[in-house]
C-alpha cells in the first residue's frame, strides 16, 4: 500500500519570499506523484505531476517540484509567492489503481 | 466546455437517512472517481467507475455504493448515514484511456449529517 506524509500542516510566509512544501511518500511499486491546490469552497486543481522522465517538474502558477527517489520525496517549491497563493496544498501518490492524498499543508502568504 | 459538475452543492441529512449525490464528468471523459474529504483532511478515494462498472474501490463500507450511466454521469449513494459521513464529497473525471494520472475535480458536495 502507498501513503503520503506532508511534513508541515501550516506554512506562513511573507509575500515575494520563496517557499517549500514538503512531501514524503512510501510505496512498494512505481508511482505517479501529484500536487493539487484547493482554494476555499472549491475542488482540487492540479498544479503539477510526475509520471516519468525528468525529475524536475514545472507546473502552473510558477510552482515546481523535484522527484527524489532515494529520499522518497516530492517537495513543492516556488521562488516568490503572492497573496493569491494562499490555499491548501495536497500531495498525492497513485499506482494508477488508487490515489492517496496527504493531510494537506495550509500555505498562508502575508503582506 | 463545462468542467466537472456536481449537485447539490450542499445538503443536510439526519442520521440513518440515505443520500444520493450526482456528478457529470467533463466532456470527453468516461471515468468517474469519488472521494470523501473530511474537515481538515485530505481526500480519501471511495471508488472509480468505468464502463458502468465499479473498477476500483477504496476502504469504505458497502453503505457507500455508486452507479454510472451510459452518458458517463455518476451517482454516489450512502445508506444509513452516520455523523462521521459529514464531509465534502468530490467527484473527479478522467479522459478516455487514462486512469489516475489525469483527473479533473468538481467543486464538491458538502454533506452535513445531524
């Protein structure tokens, strides 16, 4: 079975500062990795995904993530955040038969 | 092109009652998955429907059942509601020939059980 751990439940940062949201996963098989964002009272929006190939994945809104197989991590980064990035972020892992989400990281960007 | 739509937006039910939630997938998508998101938690996979059959199922009791129609829309049914069933129920659709790597989520249905 696969599982996901998001290491920080809340991350407060100032506007224009860099941010990293941490995600570790466990699985006995090859997996796909995802980051989703959820704004208040909305569904999930895909930020980026790793299926295969280059370990550095670029997504929407200036976000990127790096797949590290040896450390079983898939951390999300953005070099300069905006107020509008305030939201809940979910890391997820899938073996294409099931998808497991982490508990989420609440990113709060302060002016 | 409308995205994934869900109805109703909100509803309130009493313990022991039954509820049906509905989902219309994005145009061109033939696979529908359902997730339960309790307050403050990540979504949990309930099941996935493809070709009107349940293809995969998560760790949910059989009080949770579903259906997919020929037009690919889907329903989630929950019987004998418990207080713990209060959650945001998300539907996600996937394009033909894809499974979990290309999911589009709807806005969800907020279910409150009193």
